C-alpha cells in the first residue's frame, strides 16, 4: 500500500492566491490619477458657469412691466421676451458645452470613464451656477418694490427667469456629444490582436 498524498505547506512568506482577479498597484494608482483629473475637470467646468451667467444677464432680452399703482402688468402681452431669455440661455449653454467637451478631449485624450463622469457632473453644476448668477445679478426679484420705485405708468424690467428648467441640460448634453464624437474620430485605438495560426502537427515516423 502507498501512503496517502498530503498537500505540501506553502513556502514561508507566501500565501495561496485568493479567488478572483487581483488589482495590481499600478492599476490602483492609475485609477486614482484618473479620479483626480476628473475632479479637476469638474471643478474647472463648474467655475465656467459664472461666465455663462454673466453673459446671460448681458444678452437676454428684458421683459417690460408696468404698474397702474394697484397691480403690475406686462407692457406687451404678446411679447416673446420671456421665451427669448430661455433661448438665450440654451444657445449659450450649447456653445459652452461644445467648447468644454472639445477642451477636455484635447487636454486629456486618454481619459477614461471617471473623466467623462467629471465632465458631465461639472457641466450640470455649471448650468445651475449660471442660472443662479443670472437671476441674482439681473433685475430684482421683488416686483412690488421695483414697481413702487419706478412709479405709476413707468416701465421697468421683470426679473430674469429660466422658465424651462430643461435648459439646464443643454450644457452637459452638448459636452457629452462633442466629447463622444471627438473620441470616436480621433481617440486612441486599442491595438489589434495578433492572429494565432495553428500549425498542423507532422505525422510521426511509422513503426
């Protein structure tokens, strides 16, 4: 009879490999680098929202109001200034989104998923910042006080508002579209796998 085989103990200092793929230190460091770059991109894009807000205040059409001493009315009930304010915001946001998507691609062409998430998050935050800056720096939101200050029968400007909140998505959508398009056209390509050719075995010498 033969003695039963027993597994040998692993050498000192070495432990058996755990199940599942192991994450190499180099991969973890690369992921940290990508996350840091994504945070920088998100912060930089978000700060650019201040510029969009300033341009919106400057370029958006004003909605004229007038007071008779008792109530406030639109000076021109058929005017399209309110729609024009939303349209101005959307057009500016689309331009900023396209520019930010292109700049991020040019500066971080080899960026991965964290960079794309940072660009999307920063663009959305930038739109909200632009909206808040525009409403804060535009005409006062206290319509009653503005009507009293203007006086009876004097035209004054209505507060700057964003009626369609969906306009806040214009910047992130444009940024994602431009970045995706540039990545598809000019992004780095994965190397093609080398073909594996199977060589038929030669028959051995016959006995």
